[in-house]
C-alpha cells in the first residue's frame, strides 16, 4: 500500500494538470469570454425591473433566467435538449407568444432596430463572430447591462455584461420583436 501512495499522488497531479490544460484550450476555442461573477448588487431571483415589465417582456426575461445552466446544444430549441444562441431566443419569445426567425442572421435582419441606449429587458443583442465574419451571436438583454446567452459547445447558458471589452468590440446592434 505504501508503494502505491506516491504513484497515486503523481497520477492525480498529472490528471489535474491535463484537465486544466484541456479546459483552457476548449474555452479559447469558444471565442466567448468566461462569465463574470454577478455584481454584489444583482440577484437574478429579485431582479428589480421584472415588476415593471409588460407581460411579454417579463415572460421572455423569466424564461431566459430560468435557462441559466442548461447545456449548449447546436440546433437546440428546448430545455430538454439544450440551446444554441438563436434557439434560446426562439424559445423565450415563443413562451411569450411571439414567433421569431430561427437563425441569428434572420433575427438580426427582421427585428426592429434599436440603439444600445434604448435597450429594454427582452430585447436582443447581437455580436459578430471574430472567426467567421458572416456568423452572428445573439443574447437576450435582461437589464442593468446584462444579457443571457448560449455561448457555445461545451458551455452552458450563462449571462454576460455588455460592458465586457470582448462584447464591446464585437457588438453589431440590437433588435426588438416587442
């Protein structure tokens, strides 16, 4: 048993080092920054603007928040299968009885154009993909500079901040379907 202890410790260290290296590599392939921690003043369960929202806006924001932690799934359109970024927006809007286009590009093209300063909860925010200039990424604005999105393979639905330097750089516009 004493002979196995050093071997086991060495093996454990190798496994941990490899898993950390693999994790960093997969995060870099996403081209989406890791999520930032929620600021002290923010608690999604007591998100203050919800009380003031119209029924449809509230429904979209609630379903976006409820989707946090669900897996990313290319082509995914439901909590059971997971979501891709445009699948999440289709799902949340459908819950509010609003039918929107399936692809991010079509959502960007068809929605009502908004300036960033006019964003309201449930509006959509769009970003260019630095790897493929014709591909877009979309998230659901929930207020206070925060949006919910499905960032990519191997990740979960999460939130991000519009003032993150990454998202400032690749922001291409906002749209509304309300």
